[in-house]
């Protein structure tokens, strides 16, 4: 009986039990207070993925700045900004997000992109903007902060590049990325002509939604450039009939 009274469950077993409560925030909060052994696993799930709008961003920043050890648990951030002030708050906490791998940012009409500190840990980046257009220069400056992105999704509308320098600036921002998966749309042509396809030797998948003749022309050029590397395995083209998709895909199969 004495032996039974002091027997404890292996830490691996309790961690496994907590894993099953990964989406139950109330349970995780309680478990984090039960004992020190349960705290790391509980916090891992509580802070792993955070969906934050602008109204709660200041609270998150205050929490992470007052308890910086919590920032290390954050793996994914889903952010929604009404205006550009959100980028300033995000920049203040980004140095502590050393284990952040995924960022998705949705910008509303009044929001303008602003640069943030370099975040080398991020491998997945998604940018969306509603009912407004972005300049190539601002997008390029923002992308420079994410040199190790492998999955990039840009759902933006662009103004025409004012010069060849704009295109070159965008190309430099993208050429260092070890991209494996790229999704572009709805305004493709401005972006596609900026991309240095010759550096994307490991690109595995491309998703695009051409809407205009220029979009299709630049997409065809991109596929022609990619065909020499034979790394592309998945091509998804929206808004085109299956015959046209098949014809473009065939450019990758030529010897």
C-alpha cells in the first residue's frame, strides 16, 4: 500500500493526455495550474496558435512583454489589422517570437504594409488585403524580413511598377527565399513579372488564378522558366478550363 501511495504516472503519459485537450482552452488553463510538470505541455497548446484581431493585439503584446517566456510557445499567428498601427505593435513583440513558423496577416481597407524586424524562423507566410491596392516597393520591403519562407501566399492587388527598379527590388526580396510552395492572386501579372524564377530551383507547387490576358502571358513565361528544373509537382490554375490547364502543364513535361 505504501508503494501504491507514492507511485506516479510517467511524464510521457500525462503529456499524451494533455495532447488530446489541445483545442480545449478552459481545460488547458486548469491543467497549467495543477502542477509544474503539467505547465509546459499546457502552455505549448494554449499559445501554439493564436488568432488575434487588432482589438486584442495590445493585450497580447502586454502579456508577452511582461512574461517573455510565453512567446517561445507561439508557433502560428493569424492576425487581422484595420490600420497600420497593428504592424507597430507586432514589431514590438516579434523579437521574442523565436519559434514562430507561420504568419497569416489580413489587412483591411485603411491598412498599409509596414516593415517589421527580421524573422528568420518563419517558413509559412500569407498576406491578404481587401478592397485596396499595394505598391511593389512596400511589399518587397516587408518580404525582406522573412528570408527563410518556403510557403508564400500573396492575395494582394498591386499598382503597376513605376520603373524597372521596382521590379528589381521585388526580385531581390524574393530571390533569397527557399520557396517550395507559391500561391498568387488575384492580381497576378504585376507579381509574376517580378519573380526571379531562375532562383526557384526547388519550387514544388504553384497556385495561380489568372483573370486577364497579361496574367496568362506571365504565367506561361513562369512555367517555361520552371520547366528546366523539373521540380514542379503540383500546378493549380483557377478560372481556366481544363484544356488550357492541360496545355500549360504539358510545357513542364517536354524533354
